[in-house]
């Protein structure tokens, strides 16, 4: 057993000071305070005094890191997953951007075969971002591989075959049929890289879309007379909305506005990080494109943003600094909310008996101090 004690625990719905947490195997056995939970004599102990104990972070949009790009090299998913706990992430969706469909099949095969004795962040399934995107909002996606949505193209996609989330443009011909088919299989469908009108967006939502990919980015600007896709995402309460809270993809004033509109239950912070995360400035790859990275952003040669170099703990710090929101609410955007969207709310995204023992330990200033995955301390900043 593992006994974690001290510090402040966020379930995140409840805050517990002088917390105690007992873990048996991969699951949480008991949650409370040091006054109410006594460890067995044979328990391994971890003193978390002075730290914040949070549910493990979940990243729904992650293109790669540490010099590896998932689209160019799907085999690198497990290499990156082994290192992602150093940034507080315990589970994620490897994102495959617009490319030949054989890349998706390759990535499906890769995540179906975890390495022996693997310890690291869990790939929960793929996020397929493209190729069903609007060419007018392709961003850093290769237009040569864009194509209209079709049922044949997605025939082998399901959570069981490794596909968990698909981003597409709902206004494209054939989109609604594909949305309905994917939704019926249990895949979360997201609207993004789109010029959809408000009405087209709502029609897509009616067909089954339940997520919005990187709000404001790769979609028309919010207009008070023509709200379009961003207006629909902000106002339709059926939707959870992804946001890259780096202050570059979205201005701090808009981050504050989004927080007021969505709150913790509908906002999902994502990184959209690419291969340069954890590497420093220089030239890196996103799919087939060379990306130029400085200290704050990643861009194509023409200046178009190409993913980010954001980490989830940095996004969390940005959200709390910009909005002044309660930490418990901010934590929900990287734990409870993404777990609920994926239908995994019965075992991930919370600290409660019976849940997987995935934890992110933070310093008071919200930097990662340690990461526990399935009951094992897989990363410690002190080691």
C-alpha cells in the first residue's frame, strides 16, 4: 500500500487540509485527513506536506513533445508517454493531425500495444484532428491531405480500435452523417478548423458534436451580429470547449471572458503542444511542416501558429492568474471536465475511493512536484 499524507488535497470538488490518502494497488482505498486515516504498518509512505494533491492531469490535445511528433512518427507515442508525467500529466489523447489515413491506422496499431512493464501517462485513445477540415481554416495542416468527411474513411474508427475524439468542420458536405456515425460508436466529435455559421454549428451539435477544438483558433472571429462557431460553442450548454490558455493563442481578456461564460464544467484546458515542448527554441516538426520555435510560441515560416509549447501546469497557472478563479475550479478543467467528456468520470478525474490512483502533486505556486500513476510514484522533482 501507499500512504500519502500532509499537504492540501483537492478532489477537486472538496478541499481537505492535512490530507491523507491510502492507495492499494492501482486504486484509491481511502481519502480523508491524517486524523481519520492511519496507515498499515507495511505501507510505503510519502510526505506531501506543503504540496497540493490533485487528480492526475488529462490533456485532450497533444501533438508531441521532447523532440517527437506523433503524426510524423506514431511509434514515438510511448516514448513521450513515459516522460509526460514530468509535466504532471497522467493521461492524454495523442493527436494525429491531417495526413494520409494510413497514419491513423498506424497510430491505432501503436497504442494497442503498450511496451512491456510500461510506466507513464496513459494514452486514452487518439484525437484525430483532420483530415475533414475546412481548407479556409487549415492553420498548420497540410491542404494536400484534406478531404470531405465520408463514412468509408471512418469505418475502422471506434474507441475499441483506439480512436477517442475526432475534430472536423461541421459545415462540410457529408459531415452530419459522419458525426452521427462516430457519436453512435462512442467517439467524441469536436468542431474545429471551420467556417461554420451559427446555424451550421448548431446543426452539427444536433447531430452529436459535443466538443470544440481550441476555441477562437482556426475559426472566424466572434462577431456580435454573426456569432458563428465561437458563438455557438460559448452559448450551447451541451458543449465542452477546449482552450489553449497561453496568452498567445487567446488574449488574456478573452480567457477571462470565456471563464465567465463557461466556468469549470464546460471549459477544458489543453496544450496543443508539439515536438518542441521540453526542448527549447529552434526548428522542430509538426507533421510534415518545419516549425520555428522561440521562447513563447511555435510558428510556421509565414507566422501562422503551429501548436504550442505550453504545459498543462502552465495553463493552470495562467487561468488562475488571469481570472482569479478558485484553484478547485481551475483544477476541474484539467481533471474532472475532460474525464467526464470522455465518459471516464467513474474512474478518472477525481480523488475518491475506487478511482484510479492517478495524482498530480503541485507546489503552492502550481509547478509539478510529483506524479503518481496507478498507485506508483513515477516522477518526483526531488529525484
